[in-house]
C-alpha cells in the first residue's frame, strides 16, 4: 500500500514523502509504519488510540478518523498535518 506523508513527518520516514506499508485496517497499517519508522505512529495517534486532532488521514480520497477503517491492497493513504493559523 502506498502511504504519502506530509513534510513535517519526513524526519520519521528517512526523508521520504511516500513509503510502503501493509495492513487490513488503518490501525494495522499504522503499526506496520511504526515498525519500519519508529516514532511515526505517536505523531499521528494519541495515547487513547485516536488520530490526533491536527492530523488528517485520507483513504481513497475520503477523510478517515477511525483506526478500524478497512484497507485494501493498492489503496492510497495520505497522512497530512492540518494547517492552522490566521
């Protein structure tokens, strides 16, 4: 599965903007990413196993907030930091 991460997470992905990962759910995908890129999951998922408020995750171009979201091989997943300010 192709996972694209925003630039503020590149320090966890060895500078890569796109990485491969596996999992049948978003939770499994995040666990696989954390095995490959330690510390990445904590930047995306909080201590209550919820996607952090300032992170947006898109699966098949749909915003997802549920770690139980099912994934299929070939899905594109985007992990983006939300923009804020004024």
